C-alpha cells in the first residue's frame, strides 16, 4: 500500500439508518450502474460533504445482511438542495462480496443508509486542486469536483476510462465542470497517464505549496499518479482514497499470517490464523465499533502502545500509523505481542 495519503479524516455519523428512495438507475456497458437517490422528505441529507461516503445496508441473495460503502455525490442542480444524490456501482465489486443487491436496485426501491463519513475531505486553503479519477474511482472525484465548482474554486478534473461507454459520469462532469475537465478514454499506458497528470500539475505554474491533488482508482493507477505528483507537490498535499480494500487487506481477511498475541486491559488473547483482532475482541465480549471490516473506513481504530504492527488498512495515513492508529479488522502484527488501548482522541 502506498502510504502517502495526506487526507485528514472527519467523521460525520448518523446513528439511525435513513431511507432513501431510488428514483433513477442508468446501467452502462452491462457492468456499471449510476443510481440516483432522493431523501424521502426531499431535504438535504444531514452531514453531506464532498468526498463523503455512505454505508448501504443490503441483503444478499442468500438473505444475509451486508453493509457496503459507496461514495456519494450530489445530483441536485445547484448544490445540496432537493435531497438528490448519486452513487456509482460496478460489477467488479461483486467479487468482493456485496454489490449485486445494489446493482439490482430499481426505481421505487428503498435503500437504507447510515454513517455518512468522510475520509476524503477537501483540504482547506488550496489555491487550486487537481482531481484524478479512473474507472469507478471517478465517483469520489466527482463529489469533490461538485464541491469545488459550487465554491467557484480553481480546479481541473482528469478522468481516465477504458472507453467512452464506461465513462459513466462523463456527462455529469461535463455538465457541472465543463471547462475544467479532461476526459481521457482508452488510455491504459502508464507513461501517457503520467504525462497528462504532470502537465496538469505544472499548468499555469501554480504554487506547489497550495496546490492539492486528489486521486481515486485502482491501487496501481493511484500509486503511479501519487509518484508523479510527489515530483512536485509536498506529500501532505496528495490525497487518495481506496475505493475497495487493498489486496493486502483482502489477503489478511482470507488467510491471515500466523498467530500473535494482543494485550488489552491487562488481558492476553491469542489472535489465531484466519481471525482478526476485531473478531477476537468481539469473542471476548470487548466489542469495538466497526463498519467495513475491510480496512477502508477507520471505524475500528485502536492505538498500538507496544509492539510492531503490520498495517494492512487503506484508510490511515503514515502519520496516523505513527501516532499508533491500528485497524483491528485487517491489520496484524510483526512482533509476537501487540499491546493495544482504545483510541480516545479524534484522528488528526
Ligand atoms: S471496520 Fe472499517 S477499517 Fe476496520
């Protein structure tokens, strides 16, 4: 995992679930759906911020309840009014256990959501922003772009897609960010992507200290963009969001490395192969709040007091890891024992 995510974390939680009505579903290339949702009172969703995501409460075909995260963007014409929001769903997510129910939604259905939270907020004080999205990673990028457009900020969107047909949000980006968009289709070559991003960063000779870059897409793509951005911009100005768990996190979920011990509140517990720290704490009746169980939301954070963690999340920054942040749902240990305590402060 590239550890250059400089985005800060702000949590905007709503405890109860909120019903949203599906008002439109556009499916493209038989793999992607753009779903438009409306609040049932037609009012703005409390806590909505550009870059935030929802926890969608779904039921699998086998009848199992499942929660999955989706980036949320406003679909209201002039901002946050009318209670209209969009999410983008791709069949790629099916392999990770959850989006089939989301993809099958039809107009008139109800989707219950909870816990609006934002791991990808806009930085304050930017003189300009460069937003880079690939594939389904364009959804949080579009959410940020709407926020910047509504604030009349200076920004540029670069949208990489394998074909015009699969660039499912391009009509929205062109509508709301018309003169600030560069769509790039069928562009898989890393060198070409690097040149396009490099040119955008150098455009107008912007001040690197106040230029911020945001990227979302497949991990390899993000790593390439982050590397190019790092040639010019300070690491704190480079923000990325994983839209699905990293492969390391998935491996951790499915076949964890060997056992290790944790100590918490004076108790020692073994974390065996195939179980997470979160699982073990729950079994010992020491529950920790959690949401995604994939290392992407940060809810299950605890602090490492002693020991050497093996970080497998894709949510915490390098600085946050250094402060002791540990995602109990996926991360493991390189030392025989980890001493943990509850995380008491807001993540900086
Ligand atoms: S529950 Fe989301 S990071 Fe652990």
